[in-house]
C-alpha cells in the first residue's frame, strides 16, 4: 500500500486564527450602550461562530473529516456554552419553574459542552459569567483565568460579551433564538464523539497534551493506550499539526493496529506533506526504509 501525498493550497492553520478574529466587536464596543447595540455585540460573535460552522461544511465537502470535526466542535462548544449561559440568565431573571425547564432537551452541563472542543475558551468564560451574575466571585475568577490561558481568548475584545448580564428578558430570548437556530444547524451536520477526556485549563494546548503522552510512556514504556488517549486529544484540538498525527500513528503501530496507522499517516501527510516524521513512518510502512 503506497501513500499519496496531497498538497492543500493554503496552510489550514492560518485560517483558524483568521476566522476566530472578531474584530468587528471593537467598533461596536464604542457605541452608546443602547439596547440594540448590546444585541449587536452578541450577534457579531454568533456570526463569527457561524463562519466556523461554514468552514466545517467546506472541510466536509473536501473530504477533510478530522478538520471538519474540529471546526464543527469549536463552533458547537462556543454556541452551546453561550446558549446555556443565556438559559441560566433567563432562569435567574424568573423564567421557567426550574433551570431544566428553561434548558429543555439541550445540553445543560458545562463539562459536557466543553468536551465538544477544548480548543474553545468560551465554555470557561460563559461559566464564569454565570457565577459572576450570582455573586460567586471566586468561582467566576477561576473560570475567567482558565479562559484567559487559552490564546484564542482576547481579554480586551471578549470582555464585550459581559453585556449579556445587563440584557432584558426580551433581549435574552431573542439571542437564544439566534443561538438555538445555529446550534441546530451545527448538530444536523455534526455528531460529536463521546469523550471521557477530562476538562482542564490547558486542554486547549496540543503541545501540552503531547507532553502528557510522553510522560505516560516514561512511566510505562508499553502503555500505548494511555499515551494514545493524550495524542488523540491533541489531534482533536489541533488537526493541522503533523506531530499529533505522528503520535497517533506510532501508538497504533505499536499496538499492531496497522490500518489505523495508515489512516493517521495518510491524513497527516494530507495537511503536512513535508513532515519528516510522517514521511519516515510512511517509508517504513511502504518497505522503503
């Protein structure tokens, strides 16, 4: 079985940084504080999350399912956490007999929502916002600090989302309508895999997760399953880095799961065709080294 090396025109990771840049928020923050302006700020973010969903559709059409799941998951974690934050605020303002009544059949657990994509900082931020509105300042501060650790979070710009706290019930219901519409679109295209991987403040960093994998092997050089768990988490938060594919490929190789080794090497070469490690594994599997 030979490997085919495909070249993607543009570096995919460059798009990730660009699509998450919500620069329009800066211009909105200077508005006079009218109700319509607060809604516009939130709508700007929803539009940004929608672009990630659209990118997921593009990746799907191109046959890049790992990258599609990344984009869908990022959008889902961000949208669902904002929607759940709005649900909590509606309940705190007297809507519904219980929080569960307001949430309905949608996700209503911070850890479950965050697990859709640890690459997104917004589940931490929105959880902190809910604690803040309840006066639980210590818990809010802890969540905010974890959000800020993520380089995708901009304290300067993302603080604009605090306007959710001053919205009326009518405004919150309007925003929830926008969010649930997008949420339904995302989950119609994307079925997330259940993950038992823990939620932690550095879970967004693939380099950190690779370090955990290496530490796992240092403790037990044959614990390939344990290391694979960390490498898979690293790949989920960054499917544009060849090192993450190498980790998954090697662990499956050591486990004797050759088909999966081929899969990760082929997928990795698709996004990073010049990666030395991936090419070396490909050469070995092809009997060339």
